[in-house]
C-alpha cells in the first residue's frame, strides 16, 4: 500500500511539473506574439498607446467593482441579508462588468485595424492554435488518466485515490465538527445543492456557449461589432441571473442551520463554498 501511495505521489508531481512547463511556454508565446506578427515600429507604438488608453479607461471601473465586491461580502454575510440591497449591488456589478467587456471588444477591434490582412490571418491562426493546444492538453490529460486505470497504472491510481479519499474525509470531518450538522441537515444540503445545479444548468450551458461563440466571432475576417455586443449583453444578463440565484440558494442553505451553526457559518464569511463541499 505504501509503495502504491508513493508511486501515486510521483505521478502527481510529474503532472504538476508538466502543467508548469505548459504555462511557461504560453507566457513565452505571448511575449513573442509581436515578433510573429512582424509588427512595424509604428504598429508597436500604436498598440502601446491603445493598451494605455484602455487601461486608463478601465482603472476607475475596476476600482469601483472591487469596492462593490467587498460590499457584497458584507451584505451577504449579514445576520439578516436584505435581498433588495443584495440584488441592487449585483446589478451595479453586472453593469460594470458589462462595461469592461464592451471596452475589451472595442480594444480588440481597434487593435485589428492596425494590422494588415496578412497580419490578421497570422493573428487569427495563432489564436486558433492556442485554442487547439489547450484542447490537446486536455485530451492528453484525459488519456493519461485513462491509461492509469489500466493494469500497469492500477496501483498508482489506487494510491492516489486512497490519498484523495483520506484527505477528503479529513476535510469533511473537520467541517462537520465545526458546524455539527445532523444527518438530516446534511441530506437537506445535498438536496438543495442538486436542485440549484438543476435549476441553473441551462443558463450555465448557454453562458459557456456564448463565451465560445464570442471567441469565434472575434476571429472572423470582418468581426461584426453589433453581434459581438449583443452576445456580450446576453452573457451579462445570464451572469446577473446566476448571481442572484446563487444568493437565493445561499439563503435557503442558511435556513437549515440553527442559531449557533449560523453564527459559525457567518464567521467564515458566509460563502459556504468549502462548507457545502464537505457534505457531498
């Protein structure tokens, strides 16, 4: 058993090392992007001015957004959260995120106006290449995990699984001891979580499709700004709905707790993320 655990740990370190290597390669590719596009000195200066321009435009928005996020934590972790205040704050954050998204579209489109047709083709090919590499890494990771399920990798997987289960049990035990949930409470938590996932599934799927569509639209030969903006607006609306549904779900979770449990729950920020994971 010890040998299996050791082998499993070695495999984990190898995977982590490969991930770090891929990350370094991606950073190197981003640094070489200008060289690969053969930008002229004038184009490089135009790009620099463009980045500076939008950085200045977005700075105040990002600062205000961070303030609203801090306010959201305070509102949500209150003993008796005010739904209208929470919803209003979510609306403000959504509006700022949308503004940043639209600014990003403008910046991308403006940056494309500096490029020649050949450079645009190279830029789009690089974008698709990076996307393909990400998908390829995901496929390789899945294949590696599949091979580990084979006879040769059975011991490694068993060791890794045993370590994961032990860690999960210890973490879950700690969270259960902290709030002292009854079996009935744990079952209610599970039911609420499943109901929430089912309720939000269609919206989450649509949001993922919109993100993918946005990336594909941006690599069109002549990106249509009106379509990009409409896509961004719809994605913003979905994110707004999901944020409010998440808050409603948190309020339902809190109703399961008794007075003492609620105090402990709120003392941890009222997020409930790790708390719920401990009770799957």
